[in-house]
C-alpha cells in the first residue's frame, strides 16, 4: 500500500469511497493492519482498558501513549497513524501543543482530541502549526464520569443541534477529521453530509465516511458483553490476517456496519 495521507482520505470522501480504521498498540499488529490495506491505524487510549486492564481510559498517561505510538510507527507500512491525546494532556492550547509535539515526534500523523467547541483554540493553534487534528464528538470516554456512563449521545433535539454546531465550528477552526462515537445514525448522517472533511464512525451507523473498531473487539477476544456496534470478524475467518482483510473489505463495500449496529 502506498502511503495514505489526508489528501488520500479527502479524495475518498469526495468520491463516496469509504475507508477502514482499526486500533493497534504494537509493531506486530501495525504491520498486519497496514499489510492488509487498513488505511488508518488509531493508537487509542483504549489501551488503558484492553491492554492495561483499567475500567476506563482515564489512567493512561502521555508517556504511555508516546511509547505505543512509537511502537506502531516502527511496524507500520503505509497506513496513516492517528494517536489519542490522553486525559488532561490538552487542558490548555499550550499544553495541547506540547503534548501533540511528543506524539508527532513519536510517529503520529494525526492527533485526536475529545470535546466540543471549547477545543477550537487548541485545534486552530495545532492546525496553524502543521498538526492535523481529529475532533472526537458524541460519547467521549474521557468524560465518562460527567456523562454518567457509556451512553449514546445526541438523542434529544437540543443535544443533536449542539453536536451539529460543534462539528461545524471545529471544522472551521481547522480540524482535518471528525470522529463520532455512539450517536444516532440519522444524526451521524446529517453531520457527515454537511462536513467538508472525512467523518469516522463507531456506533454511529452506516452513513459515515469511515469506520473504526477496537482491534480486540473486532477479533472477538474482548471479555464481557459485546457492544451493539461491534462485529466479530474472526467468526467468519480462518486467521487474524483474514479477519482484518474482511473487516476492511466490508467497511469499504458498505456491508459493515449495517442498521443493526447503529442507534435510533
């Protein structure tokens, strides 16, 4: 696979072609994902739950994110790498810039932040200085205590309108990508249609420009109840490599996700 860039993803959106995103936290899986043609690898702070055994992403540190980003970068073969800024590492624009510099120097191509319009100053500052930003809206796991748990967001008219406005203003501030997590499918469709930048979904229905899943969820090896928006691709495959390829193919051809993986 030739190197994927923001230009690649923007062209995909303009052409109505979807792209696939998966998490990875080490060199081995980064190599497998990129070799299978997955366009973007997310080094997510979800590692706090799936690797470290915490019950949330809050304990993950910037040092840990930098370490795992560097591991992924060493194994990557052409995919775009997006890395999460962890909890309280971007409370001010200046802190966001310093934290982003660490992740970019470790090998990230895009930085992801959770939050709405309050992030506009940080997004603008980063964008002006050559740091591509993905704005994460909807269910923002770092705010789980404020949200009262892992709940679908944007179900009321007021909260849906607020999310639409957040998406618009963050794009205007300079965000290069949006990520929508656990929002009603019709709201995700509205935001995607009106956004000039690619929109990635997880639990956001079938109408976004791309889909992301946690790798362990997609392989069916995460303990406990499987979230509604997850599909076990190992159940239809005879190897991890085949499962990754199947996921990427089904995202691109629109077979995943379907309406059953979204929320009304």
